[in-house]
C-alpha cells in the first residue's frame, strides 16, 4: 500500500472516530440542554480574567449557552483595573481580594473608569459576530443599566468606608424582562447607586450572590484563577454539600481567596440557588466542561448530593431502555421488550445524577426459598470504575437482608469476575429457586453466581 493510500486510510479512520465521538457526546449532553433551557445562570468573573486574555474564549462559550436557551446575567470584577488606574494617577491605595477597603472619591472615579472600560471591552467582544466559530454572524445584545441599588458600608471599627457599599436591591423585573422577553444578556458592573444618586464601589462576589438569589437562578458560576476545593490527594473535589462547605469555611482550612469564594457559593445555595460552581478561568472551555460533563472540572456546591439512589417509576422506563440497549446489542444482557420493563419497573432501582439516570439494577424475590435474583445491573460506560456498581450492589444486599432474604444470585455471561471479587461463588441450576430453574435459558448458558447475605 502506498503512502498516499495509508494517509487516506488514516484520514477515514480519524473521521469515523471523530464522528462517533461527536454523536455520542451530543446525545449524552442533550438531557442537560433540555433541562437548562429557560433557566437563569449568573456568571461572575474577576478582572484578572480579562488581564489573562481569557475574555474572548469565555464569550464564545457564553454565546453558545445563550443559543441553547439559557438566560445569562454576567457580573464582572475590576480590582486589578482599578489598581492600575490608581497607580497611573500616582495614588498609593490598592484593592485586594478578601479585604473590604474604604473607597475615597479618587478611588471611586478609578472604579468608574475601570468599569466603563471593561464594559466596553465585553460589549465589543460580543459584537464581533464570533468569526470562525459556530456562532458566526450571530447578533447578541448586551444590556447594562442602573439595576443595582446600593447602600453605604458606613463606619466600621472607627473607619469611614466612604464610597464602599453593599447591595440593597436588584431590579428583578427589569432584568427578567431583558433576559426572557428580549433574549439579551444583562451585564452588571460592581457599582451601585443610592436613591439620592450616590455611587458605591461593590464586591463582585457579593453582587453576584445577591443577584443569583434575587433571580432564583439555577446556577451561580464563579470564575477565578484557582479556587477549586481539593481532596487530600490533590484531586479536585467536584461536589460539596453546603453543610460540608460550611465546615471547611469554619475550619479555615483553605486559602483566604478560596475560602471567600466558597463562603459566597454556600450562601447562595442556602438561600435557594440550585447549584454554585467554583471554576478556573485559565482552563479553556471550563464553563462548558462543568455544565455538560458528568463530574465537571471545578467544585460544585449543592444543598444535598445530586446523586440520588431511588426506586424507579414509570417515567424512568425510557431512560432505563436507553441505558441497557448497548449492553443488549453486545450480548452482555438478554433483550427485554419495553412492555417487560414497564411491567417490572417497580423492581428497578436507579442512580440519578442531576436529572440523568446513569445506572440501574433490578431485584426479583423468591420468598419461599428466601432467595432473590439481581438482574440488569448496569452502569453507563462513561461513569464506570467510580463505585456506582458497588453502591447498587450494597443497596440491594441491604434491602434483601431487611426483608429476610438469605441468598442473592445473579446470572451472567460476561461479568462473572466482578461478582466473584465481591463474595459471590459459582453455583448450579439446582441451587436456583424452582420457578427460576424452569425459566433458565440453556442456550445462553449463563454462569450462576450466589452470595450468602
């Protein structure tokens, strides 16, 4: 075969592989697209993101979310830009993350200038039509305004904080009209105004949290350089309950910046925001990876864990069929018609994450012999090797023990090693309940594995 022919074969293989991966991925993210359409995401990012040159790629991703029907409110920070303005004017005052600094009249003017510059940069990036991207020629409107009413921080510990303020109120009706009726993006700068016309310098984190809570947002997303919470082995802790987050905050076991962001994220969830996320802006596509992949890449804070182990209902039949079909095609499972699954759906237990069923198993009891069969134990390939199968098995064993069942058995043609490693031993047809013996498929010749409970 010539080099040209080899090149052609290689291109065909790569094209076919890419096509398969694309179709597979698109089908997997479809439930997320459907679940989030019409929901509100508040996305907050530091001024450092703009300095790092990450604004353009973020805007590409946000434009994609908008095209999928997600309502967006953006909140930008401006600390480094304010500090630059202060230095240019020969002023020594500097603003730092995690500290509430007084804002005098000169610093407030710098905050206004920084906010105006950033707002124009963001508007310009959204106005370029996103050339050479799937969003080319799209027209996206970004609307800013006096949506934030603020109040002065006042005098704290004898220090007058002057033009430093706190959020008092968000104009919810105006923002909802813009993002729902007009399908535009709302952009909030960290500035607020009092009814008397005074301007106040605000914390981006506080503003984003207050906004997300006021709008009953589905998600509050914070983007910073490195604020994910890590496990003891250095890996990212991808999901924290609010209670666990509050323990970390109380123990002050994290660096000051991460602790501060985590505090606001936990507060948002406590006050009704479904999920809050801490993401690294230096990772290209971090927002998309967090939203559309199972574990994400940052730390997500929820009121309770999103993994839900529960009994299946008739509404789950379609998801169960979709889950088991690939394993029926490759011979791991025997084929089950939809009518059979509908009839037996009460025997199924499912594992659900964020509205997506990714694992299931069924139990069939034989009370006379004090035995039960576990069938159709399936974990989606993308989420295997993470303990979900073990979790389902333990759940089934616990259920059977509590109901007086003494032995659990499975019939398997492909996965005997997995069960043998978990205490099952080989049996024979004679070890099965009488009724199950009569329905054993001799053509399939499945191994019989039994475990004493």
